[in-house]
C-alpha cells in the first residue's frame, strides 16, 4: 500500500537576491517573492506569516519544510536553513526538514517551463573565475544527476563543445557571451522546491547536507 502524503509543505528559496516562499495545501500552491538584497533576515518571517494566512492553515499543520541548501548567497541559505529548523522544532507533529540543491531546483524549473528532460545547469559562483556545472536527466518523475563540479571557463567550454544537441543549457546569470552558447537564464524559486519536496517525502528521504 502506498503511503499517503499529507501535502502541507512550506518551501523557502533565498539562494539569490530574490526571496521566494511557497506553500502547498492539499493541491493548491500559493507563492510570493520579493527582492531581498541584503535584507533576507528582515523579510523572511513576514513573508512566511503572509503565505500561511493566504493558504488559510496553521503553521503547526505543516508536514514538511524545504529550503534551498546552495550553492548561492551564503547569508540567504544560512537564514533559510535556520528558519526551517526553528519552525520544525516549534512544531510537535514531526515536521520534516528537507534541504534541496539550488541546481536541482533550477532543473525542476527548466522542466516545468520548457519540458526539457536533459538539462545542463551552469551556476555562476561568487568566485568570478569558477562556475558550478552539473547535468540532470529526468526519468519517470525522478531526477538522475551527474556529480556537480566547480570548473573554470576553459574546462566548461570543453564540456559544452562536446555536448550533444539533446542537452539544454541554463544558468542563473547571463553568461551566454562568456561561453558563446545559447544559454537560458533561470532564477530559482520556492514553487519548484515544492514538487521536489513531494518526491523526497514519497521516497522518505530527509537530509540537511
């Protein structure tokens, strides 16, 4: 018998200047986002309060809380992690805390928007000389990924030049001119972490690192 998921999930995404919060309540997703440049800690709690009110649930009804665990803005990731853990500790119904890769959230967004199953994510790191590089394949609602690597421009160029045409390339920054390739820009958002959270719950896989 398949385990039924009580689908009340809060998701936080603060790996960039954009703060986004989504809440799934039995099939309906409400989302809000805001430019939080250097003000993540100031905005996150009011945003959570607002989304809980919009969704018409009580915070102690949550089944799970997910957050983007990086790579990305260190302060935003640290704050969302702390907030997720803090809320979970204050709830007595064994709420699960799920850390999800920012790169996987971007891959899920690429699939949601463009229905691409073969995805390359190039994520601009805070070291201007290096980029995160990872390949994802989506099969039967599950993601298969190749280990992410932190590479310099030369190494990424080599990989991109050897990609077959089935791969679609996405980045969090406009770096098409850097690599002379067609690269679409994505901004990771909490709404895409919701669908990934459901998959993690079904697999009963909970992790923080």
